[in-house]
């Protein structure tokens, strides 16, 4: 499931975390070293649909052979939404 960021227009894919939450996985930086996500494409989750899954890597942990390192979009967004506590 691909979506685009409301503020920067960048593309990301929604992935399901191990907790069942949705994580925006950035497309442009997929595979770029340093990301803290390990992403797996499940081609058939049992009902004929494919799904993207991800887990957060620990400190120094490497992704497995079937996993790809990736970044959450909010970590690389070029125009992240302003937070109330941020000062101009
Ligand atoms: Zn963005």
C-alpha cells in the first residue's frame, strides 16, 4: 500500500509492525544503510494478498537474509509537520 506524504510529497509504503501498528516506510531511502527498520514483503499472507511487514532493529542489529533495511518516512521527511513545542 503506497501513500504520499501530506507535507513533502515523498512516497512511502505502509508496513505492519510486529505490534500490529502501521509504519510509513520511506521509498527513496529503502535499502540505504543506517535505517532502523527491517522490512519483509510477505507475498501471500494466506488470503492471496501481499503485505509489507517491518520490525525495528536494535542497536547494531543487522536485517536477516529476507529482510531489507529501511527508514521510517518521518525520520527522513524533508518537510515534517511542525510540532507545537518547536520554535521558529
Ligand atoms: Zn514527508
